[in-house]
C-alpha cells in the first residue's frame, strides 16, 4: 500500500480514537494502524476515554464531539491540560461547540487522515516540536 508523506507522521504515534459509531471507529483504527500508528481505544464514551488517557501514553487524539447522550468536552479538557494535541472529527453541528474550542481543528466525518495529520503534527504543533 502506497502512502503520501503524511503517513510518516503517524508512524509510531499513540493515537487515541474517541468515537461511538463502531464502524467509523474501526475504519479509522485500521487506517491508522496501516500507517504505523499505535491506536489507543477506540473509546465509545468520555469515561472510557479518560480512563485510557490516565492509563496509557497518548501522543494525539481524534475526537467525535457527540457520543451517544454525552459530549466529548471533558476529554478535550483533559487532553488540553496535558498538552496533548487533538482534533474534532464529527458529523455534529459545529454551532454546539463551546467558544473555548473554536481554535481547535474541526473536520466533518469522514475525514481524510492527511488533514488530521497536518493538524496534529504539522508545523507549530506540540508533537512536531518534540520530534
């Protein structure tokens, strides 16, 4: 399988997936693993995602905003507090996103991993500075 330059950005990175739609989560997991990423989760809810963050090293995260009957914002807060980059990938109406998150990358599902790689690991991001 041939991948473009963005594929190298995922290699060896521990990526948390927070997505409540099983097939979308599984497809993203498989694509990331094909690119050499180590997938954490997928987590279908905020509690499970927070548990994974506390138990495992996470380099970056892809977050769905609406998880069943809850929102992912407590997970975003935890990631932000730990200086772990994340993006929102959602089919949810962006007008429901609190103002404090308007500076974070937001992509409509399904999202090309190339765009997510640029948002997570591109110039000026925390992970890019570490590597």
